[in-house]
C-alpha cells in the first residue's frame, strides 16, 4: 500500500503509429555522441544506518493497522483528478489491430507453472505485491501478510512471517515492501517503511539474509530519514549494482505536497557483513517517482529514470560510485517521448466500480544492461489503460525501442512490471529477452472477464507489441470491497529472472512473476507464475 495517492501512466497515441508515439523516431535521429551531463546533484545530508540485529524471524505479531491509505501522487490531488477525468472523458475505444507481437506462443509453462501466493489479512489493502526468485526459493512480500518463502520445486509455503515480527516493530503499520535476490552474493534484500510515529520519527527498514536460504537468519537495519520535521518518506524502490543496494523514494511535506525525490546507495560490503554504515543522501529535485536499476553487468554507472504523470519527456540520471564515499549523481538530458498522460481507471464487468490504475510512474525497478535501460509504465492509449515499455539508450538519452503489453484490442490493462535478460542480446541491443506481468479486465460482450493475472514476453527480434499472453488466474466476480467509486488495486507487481538453470531451461530464459489476484468481491490474494523461452 503506498501512502495516499500516486501518479501514473499516459499516452494518447494510436498503435498504428506506435514507433512515433513512443518516441522511437526521435531516437533514430539522435546524435551519435553522448549528450552533455548536468551539474552534480546535491547530497546535503548523510544517512546513518543502525548497527544491525541478527535474527531468525518467526511469528505474526500484530501491528497497528491503518487501512485508509492510498498512494501519494507527485502532483496535487486536484491535478491528478483533472488528468483522470480527462482520460475518461471521451470513453474507451477499440485499439487498432496489431500484427504479430504475441510471443506468448514461445513461453511454455511446465506443470508447476503457477501457484498461490499470500492473501489478505483482515482489513488491509492494497497488497503492494512484489517478489523475487532465488536459487531454490521464491520470496514474496505483501502488506499485512509480511513475507512468504516458497519452494521453487513444488510451490509449497516454507515460511511466513509478519513484518511486525520480522522487523520487531508494531508501533505503526509497515507498508510498501520490496524484495530482491542478489545473485552475485546469494543474498535476499527486503525493505519497507512504517507510517510516522511523530513529526520527527518515521522508521525505514532493511533486512539482508546471511545466505541464500530465506528461511534462515537476517541482519535487520533501520534509520529515520533525515528530512524536515513533518516530511513523509514514501514509495521507496530497490535496485542493485555490483557494489550497492540502490534506493529511491518520494518525499512529501505535512500537507501531502510532493517536495523532492531522494536516491542513495548502501554499500553491500557493510550490509552483507552486519556492519553499521553511512552514505550520502541525494536530492533529485521533483521529476516524479524515480526508478532505480537492477544492473546485470559490471557497468560503473547506474541510470535512474522518472516519468511525470503527464509529459513529453522522461527524466534520466546517472549515478557513479554508489556505496562508496565518492558517490555522485548528475542529471542527463531529458529523454524525448510523444506526449502522454495518466490512464483511465480499469473497468469491470457487472459493476460501475472501477479499479485504480494509478498514474504514469515507473512503479518497479528498471533492468540495466550495457547502455540500455528497460522499464514499463501504464498510460492512456485510445481511452484504455495500456502498459507501455520503453528501452532507453543511456548514452544518447533517447528511446531506441518500445511497445505495448495488452491482452486484446478491447481489454483494460495496468499494474505492469518487466524484466530483461542478456540471453540472445547483441552488442547493439544487449537486452535479448523481455518478460512481463500485468492485470487485465474486459467488459466487451463476447470477451468479458474479471481480473486476470497475465504474463508474456518477447525476444529482441519479435514485433514490439506483446498481445494475448498467459493467464495465471481469472476472478469469478468483480472486486468491490468498499463504497468507493474507484477501488484501490495493487500499486505494483514484480518480474525477476531465474538465476539457476534446469535441464530444459538455461539461465536467463525463464522468469518468475507475481501479481495481485482476487479471491472474492472483498478480498485480494496473489498468484506466482513462471514462464520461459525453454525447450
């Protein structure tokens, strides 16, 4: 659940002119030379991370539950309402026919292709579902239910611990959980934060496993964000490079006005060895929600990207030396894209109640390979919410490829994530595989369905648009737990690349996905699935 309201999607562009609408045409005409960087961004404060506690967590301590919070937007509530109203004003249209693009035909699911994840404890929503795959386990984190450890071999739940028990804290509700698996060092990294205890106290938590077994021991760290009294730290995201755990977050003042974005890198050498540490705490200005990367190679630079709720550009930042005393971040030239705006909310058969499609933000970390950066956000396309992936050349600050991820020409699609793999990549395009998950509904007569958990993928040589996809779960009724006209849905989902191989699937060819599913009219659950370009 991310605190109060957030920002997301956008792009009124016809799929028939998709390359132009995604700004790809602008990329082709880009300079052959890197563009000038901006001045270094300030890091006026330092974060001091606590001496960690070493624990082997168990149990389900009950925290104080706050159930009335939605995500905070990086524009005013009035402006977001105006953008949402504009997105819904002309009503949905059928998307133009799309040729090719259905690479789901290549994504085979073995017999254990999908299994049930964690579900809703009393009264808490949305789930903020995320997860990551390791060598032999899958770890999922959700609001309220905490984190669950699953066996990859049969999908059985090995351990489930509430966040109150895990972090040893129950003064306020813990929310916005994230998890990543560091395949370099075989460690699990879990993060979350709590609501404010006072104008000067808000706890942020990090946990690092002592090995590859997520049922074992963890180092638990905490800090209070060094912000002005009353400021609120929200929607933190996790990334990784060879030296650091990368974090970004939005900061709001006591009036819920977005005032800055933060970024920092925590040194793995300290975190993974149970050592108290400190690091510079950068201010990135107000570009909107900033997504950190998971860096799949040894690039010395990390690239961070942000999409404002409505714009004709993306903001791009380059960080160097994160996790070290020499850390620095500079803003690069903006990445031009066709004008986009927030998506309309998702429709459901049998009810006028909508599902919140959020705003146009990149809600999950990017994949960074070489000079290419991959991420996805949901925008307005033909009056329909439409996940739109973008591959950015970080040398040129330009979009080099892009497409949409939808079930059909009439479906409402949102809450998407993407991850890329270097398998099949080339020197000019090092991202050879893409894997996606998203939420889909459809109200069209003859093809109507309730909420579905979807997944799909593409090779670098496939057409850009991914259509159809695998279905891991379909709800039997609409979701309408409150009297709200727009119901809170998941603020994010997750896709991660399997770090181990099988006899039929080499490393980099399979991914695991997790997304919110619906159990009943009033309850959410989650579904974990796997898919791959496997023999």
